């Protein structure tokens, strides 16, 4: 009896992996394309985090801020046993922007309900809790905020 219970649990986790991994890869690809369309970097360096958990990207462009770091952190949809704990901790997918601390980046960020600003000694971090249907408009607001001096 225990064998069949473990076999059923294994099959459920395997199906979860087969469902979650492509979904996270699709979401990461969507975020990458949207970020590159809106911020138009001249050069980008991507570093994958855990294969399907997101990425770090260093964006280099001409103006107004020549270099900033973007980190996408996705929920572990491929690991159903850990998913409830990750959701309690993170409450969803997040996109973090780290800008050098300047007078431009210390201004009040756009009034988005899913955006938080942290001012650290050497940089300013914006944390965007991603709502996937409105990702493009949220990123356009951040780009407008960066462009206005």
C-alpha cells in the first residue's frame, strides 16, 4: 500500500515539474522580450538563476542611467512541494531593479500599487510585484520615470 502511495505522489510531482518548468521558461522569455523592447539596451549580460527560477541581467545603455541591474525572481512552479512556502514568503513573481544612487533615482517612483522603493547607501532598488497582464504598462511607467529628469 505504501508503495502505491509513494508512486502516486511521485507521478503527481513529475506532472507538476512537466507543467511548471515550461511555464516559468515562458514567463522569463516574456519578461526578457518586454524589458528589451521598453528599455532598449545597447548591451545585456544575462545570468540564469537555477535554470527556471529567473535571471539577472545587467543592462547597459546611453542615457539617462548608463547601467542598471534587473533581477527576475519567479515562483518555483516546477516544485510543488516547495511552492506553498515560496508563495508565503514572496507572494508572487518579482522584478527587482537596482540603479546607482543619483538625484534622478532617489525621486519618488511611479504610483504603482505593486511597486516598492528601497534607498540603500550605494543604490536604489525598485521591487515590482509582477501582475503579468499589466507588465508592459508597469515597465513603461518605470521607463518614463527614469527618462524624466
